[in-house]
C-alpha cells in the first residue's frame, strides 16, 4: 500500500483504470460467448422441435386418411351391391384402394375384428394375409454395420410396419357381414418419407448449405429414409442402417423425445426423434427429422469469433483511450500556469482555451477564462441588442412606408376613378344622342361600330368600378347569385385564350363540382382570370395548366388553378398575398391581394401551395351562402 501511495498521480490513475478493464472485460466476454453458444443451441433445438411436430402431424394425418379411406370403401354402395349380387369383390376393392392411396385392401367375410386404425408391426407369418409378393419383397431389410449403434446379432429386419385400418361391413338390417382391412406399407416407402421431407424442409428453407432429412425406424433400423450413405451426394439411401445407441436407449428404452445433436450414419445432425407406438402402447419404432449440423456450427464459431474479436478490440481501444486521458490530466494545469505568466506580463487577451478536460481541473481552467471573458461578453451583448433594435426599427419603418404607399394608392385610385367617370358619362350621352339623330338606314350601316363603342364604354365603366373596389372594396360588393363554376371557368378560358394560343401549354379541365356557390359572377371571373394569367406566365417554356372544380367535404366548392412551373419560393409564401409583392419585373404586386380581398368579401378563401409533382396550385374556396 505504501508503494502505491508513492506513485505519481498518472501511474495511480493508470492502475485504477487498466486493472478493472483488463479483469472485467475478459470476464464479460467469456460470459457473452457462453450465453451466445447456449442461445444458438437452443435456437437450433427449437427449430428441430417444430420440424418434428410438423412431421408427426403429417404422419398422424396419413394414419387418419388410411382409416377414412378404408371406412369409405366399407360403407360404399358399390361394395354392398357386389356382396349382395355376388360381384367381383376383390377387383372392386383393389380399384377403390388404389383411388384411396392404399397399398392393400382385403375383404374378410364373417370376421369380427374390432374396428380401428393403428400402427402395426407384422411378423413374416402375418404378412402373407395382407401383403402381396411384391410388397413382401419390400419388407426384408439387410442390416448394415453402423457406427455408434448398439451391438446386435441380427443380420436382417424382416418384419413389416404398416398403417392398418379395419372397418366393419353391415347389411341393411345392421347385421355384420365381415370386415374390410386396408393399409399402407411403410417399409421402403420412399414417396411417403420424401413427402415428409418436402413438407418439413422445402427447397431453400435451410441456409448455409445444410441438408434436411427424414426417417422411419422399425425398432432401431431405418426402413424408409432419405439419408444417403457416405454423404448427401450419394444415390444409395441408408436403409438398413441403425440409430446410435444413446438415441435408442433414450427414445425406445425410456420413451423420451430426443431433441439434440446426434450422429446419423456418417455425420452429425441436429436431430429430433419421436417414439412410435402400436395399438397396445408398445414402442415399436421412431419418426426422425433433422438437418446437417456442420454449416450451423461454422456459423456459430464465426459469430463467437467475431464477438471475441470485438471484445479484444474494445479492450485495446479502452487501454489506448485511458493512456490518452492520463496524458491530458496535467495539460490544463500547465496551460493555466503559462496563461497567468502571460497575463502578468501585460497581455490581457491571453486565455487558457479549450483543455479537452471536463473534470475539476478543466472547470477551474474554464472559470479562469470566464473571468477574462465577462467584459467582452457584455460588450458583445450590448452590440447585439443595438443591432436587434435597429432591425426592429427598420421593419417598423418598412411597414409604415408600405401603409402610406397603400393609402396613397387608394386615394389616387379613387381620384382617377372619379375623374374618368365624367368623360365616360359624356361619351355615353353623346353616343345615345348620335344613335337617336341618325336616320334608320344610317343606323344600320354603323350599327356594328356603335355596338363596339358601347362595349368599350362598358369596359371603361367596369375598369372604373374595379378601381373603386380597390380603393373602397367594402362599398362595392357585386350582385350575389348562385353560379355554375364550370361555366365561369370556361368563360375565363375564353378570355385568356389569346395568351394560351401563343404558348406550348397543355390545358386540362376537371370539372366535377355539383354545388353552386353564391358570389358575384364578374368578380369571380376577375379572380380566375388573374390566377390563369399568373399560371401562364409561370410556364414560359410550356407545361400543363390544370383548371378544376370540386366539392369539398365541408360543404364548400373549390376551384383549382395549377401549373407545372417552378413553384413558389419558400421566402415568398408568407408575403404572397400582401400588396406590392411580386416576382414579375413589370408586375404591380396587387393582383393576388385584390383577388384575395374579393374572395374573402364573400366568405371564401384563396390559398396557395406547391404541388408534390412540381409547380404551384391556387385554390379558390367558396361558400354556398356567399356571406362573409
């Protein structure tokens, strides 16, 4: 302990950091490796348990189908008629059994065997009653020497494992006539075992090149399997090989379900073995599924090696970082001392600066710099407040200037409108006088010219009215009536037709609105023409102009004018409907403001947004009652 106290602070810190680091991290790494290995093995066990459950379910389903097929034949009308009329019963049963997927089916007249469907093991003597010569040739299985199998003096397995169903046949009076026995032979039944394998392990279900296998055992002998001799590439199946002794003792001896790795013929597999019992409850065989363990073992070792490398790298990085931290402990003290010496020399701008340390020493260095920074920060804050107040004053002056401009424009507009009204009245009066003074034949000659003059006078009067609306909008609300939005939109397209004709713009109409909002038709037309002109100007190089009407869920009607131009700039969105805001070189910035004022006068809204596909969309939202 005394020796430790004599060490420098640097060495003490190194010992305090590195000793736990070198002791705890390896222990944690070992625990993680152990847990990962166990978790991986549990995962494989869980999978093979599920695979075995699928295989067992299919086995039981086939057993039930054997019983169902036999019962259907026993209860069939064709069999009853053949028995009553002396027909060819064996031929009838053979054909029906083939359709039901049975390997054999027999009629036992007068037989009183109890009905049932069971897994049965037949001795050679009993096989002749059920199996034909070809089927009996499938039964005999020569036993092959198998590694790890229990010692045995047997050289062949000549018993047969069958799925056997027995069903009684009764006449119309309920008298028992006999029984029908049908079944499936499992010895060398390769289609049956291959179908199990396809169900449990379809193509591509096992990663990393692992192979899935399935097997039926009679006692401990493989009587039907897709396990290959000497590796999965060999064509010969391992029929006649035997299960390992440890598995046999567990499954057939103690009746347990085996869910673990097991040696199968010549390699290790993640295996599941389920005991098979006959009608008396005796364990007579096993159902097996499993997959090659080696690819998963390689994966597991690779994962564990990766975890070990990560922990080793963490240890190295932690040691390097600890050494760097030890070197930075004294740096703030040295820099503080140097800074104080410089300040004592008269340089008041000297600072310790960033030390990279946030402990007590680092905070002490920060406090020293803080004392030197106080006056500079106050000065900076004062400059910032002055600049902020200056900007606020400039903004207020700008708002005031715009308000004054708006008021001046309003007064000027009202004056211009008033002055123009007088000449318009004189022109209209003189025009009416000329029309009354001219003879009838002269009136017919100049009728078109007089009509054109009337139209232009009316146009001037409309312009004057619009100027007065700009000056005093609340005093000049037009006549309100329900309008057909589709017709108004078509009329507006006629008014901007000369502009569209000069462009490469494609016009799209989508008029789906059925409601008729109440608004002044001329003023709505003025708003739509303004929006259409803006859209046309936004697509100088061509594009698509959409004019649409639609009913909204809230009871209003929307008229959309959408273009495929460059869209609206984010900085322009907040100022879009304010007066004198425009991005046109020759624009006044009043069009959208006036349009919005007109729409709002009738309780509507004018909104703008950028389209997701590009371009801008302006929507006029109108109420049905037309009241503000």
